């Protein structure tokens, strides 16, 4: 799938999500508006008519009582009250309650029905309303259906020794039925209008927002296309200031890493070709010597003196040893290169290892008339490293030093501790290494062009570098032409605590 398809798919998802959010927001706004409008209407109605029941008692019950001396409800009085009330507001329903909340009379109820006299409303909201003097927003029971709650006005009366409540529903059943019919149409119009407006704004804002929000994403897609088409050096400008800074900086870093890896692969490929050429040359030379002297022995065996035969065999043996050493180095380096060798660090005395190496190389140094020295302080601490690998590294450095040091020269092994590390240095008095060549001597089969006859195969120092890197350390070289070379590295001190 192309990046363009991915980008279009993402944009469609963003637009769809944005439209869905706006639609839901529009529906939420509509529902909230309806709910708050209802509450606003009811609270306004109740506040406006909060003293209606109290005013009715003060006006209508001055000369007459709602209940006569015989305990009978004054229906004529209530007929006049309801007629006057409904003439002003048809939504109002007036009820006469006793002190327990039972409905005594109302012109809107059928008192011939047995269940009418059993109707009872809760007095708790009524008493709360009276205590607050009508200042709060309180819903009470609807006598026609006590499961419904309605806004009301209420007041307590005490006339002619009879007590009770005047309970006025401010939004009666007839009013509510009419209101529901009209309100349903209003809600439909409001919801449909809100939906249309929401979709219109969604289309406009969605397009603008997606275009703005995906600006950096489009730049990222463009950069990926440029990279795919071969422009490996194209980078996103000011990536760290982008809205997608984490992604864009990661892309730039990734592109840089890929470019470096590709360049490294090219370099490794060049080194591989050089390695194959050098290996072929170095293996062919001792093999040719061995083969040539064996053929000479076979063809001229009867003509050769014992001394000549002995010299030929020594040359064959020397070439065989050289060939064996080269193959061993190749095998060792390949294992290090493939990370097949894992160091097994342990505490050991580097001073004892230095003494063993010094003693083992004394014979070879004596044969070349080289002065081999060992310099170290007393009380060298334990180091924590792989003793066999460290010994191998020191041996390679010693071989290198003895190889390039002329007769009557000097090779020195130094061991110097500090608080956290022990430094091992091998100095020689050889021809030295030019500054421009010092960075190349640790690369496999990369030999310096000094014209000397004792150029090595190029693996000894490469093996040393790999071993020291496995110990999280670094091999260092200091050399001055015609004054000698010093190789050094550090190992961590073993902390007993």
C-alpha cells in the first residue's frame, strides 16, 4: 500500500471522527437545551406563582370557610375559585388537602369514584415549600398520578376550627398534554436544525482542521517518498519544532541511521574485497614456498647435501608455522567479528600475568638482541576481566612490538594503577607510525605503506581492538616516527565490596 493511500485513509478517518464528534456534540447540546429549558420554565412558573395559594386563602376564605361546621366541603366556593383561576390560567388545578395529605376536594376529580377519596400526596415537599416561603425550586406529587412530579404552590389554612392545605398544581394535565404535542414538534425542529448546522460546521471546520493538523503529516509522507525515490539526504526541516516532533525527529534520525548503515555496508564491501585479496596473497605465499621446496627435495634429493636438505626443511617448517598462525588468526578474528566469543570476567592479578608474558618473551627478545623490560609499581590491585583474552591481547601487542623493533632496540611493558583502573602499556623503539596511518592500523588487513619488509598480515591489532572492546575499554596508540610506538589500554579494578 502506497503512502498516498495511507495518507488518504488517515484523512478520511480524521474527517469521519471529527464529524461524529460534532454530531454527538450537537445531540448533546440539543438534549441539554431541552432539559434546561424545561427546568427553566418550571422554576420560572413556580417562582412567579409561589404566593398563589396564600393569596387565594387570604382573598377567598375571609368570609367563607372551605369546610363547614358539619365537616362538609364547600363545593360552591371551590367551583367559584376554580372558575376564577382557570379564567386567568387554564393550566392551574386547585386541590383541598387535609392535614395528612389526603385530597378532600377538587373540581378536576371525579369524587363519585371510590378511588378518588384514597388519593394522597406527600406533605414533605409542601412543608418544605412553605418553610422556604416559595423561594426554592421544589416538585410535588400530582394528585391525578402521584408517580409524576409537578411544580406547585401551597399554603396552610385554619378556618372555623378546620385545618388543611390549599394545593395548586401550576401545570395541569390538560396543559401538559397540549405542551407535549407542541414541544415534540419543537424538539423535532430544534434537533433537525441543530443537526443541519452541525453537519455544515463539521464539513467546513473538519476540512480546515484536517488540512491544518495533517500539514506535518504530509511533510512526513513527502519526505518518505523522496527517500523511497533515492534522495537519501532529504530531511524534514525544523523537525524538532513540528507538531509531530517525536515522529519527525525519529524519521530524520532513522534516515540518517539508514544512510550511515548503507555507507558502512559499502565500506565493508570494499574491505571484504580487500580482505579476500590479501588473504589470497598471504595464504599463497607460504603455500608456494612449501610447495616449491618440497618439489626441489623430490627432484634433487640425490644431489642435495645433508646441510642443504636440513635448510630446506627448516624453510618448509617456518612457512608451515606462518601458515598455521595466519589460519589461527583468521579463525580467531572471525569468531570475534561474529560475536561468538563472550568474555568471562574474573578477578586476577595483572602483575602475575605481566611477569609470565615477560618471562615467555625473554628468549625471543634475546635472540633479536632486544632489551625487554617490565616496569610496574608494588601492590598492583586485582583487575576484573577475562584473563585468557587479556593475555591474548598482550601477546599480540608483544609480537607486534618485537617484530618492528630493530636489533639493540628496547621493548617495555608498563603496569600503572589509578583509583578505578589499571593501565597496561607496551612501548617499542621501532620506526613509529605516521599520524595519518594511526587510524588505519586496527582495521583488518589494512597495512600501512611504509615500505618496510616486516609488514604484518593486519589481523593482530584488529584482534586486540576487538578483545579490548569486549571489555568496554579502548585501545590507544601514541607514536612518533623514528622514535617508537606505545599501545595502551585500561582494565577496571576489582572492587571486593
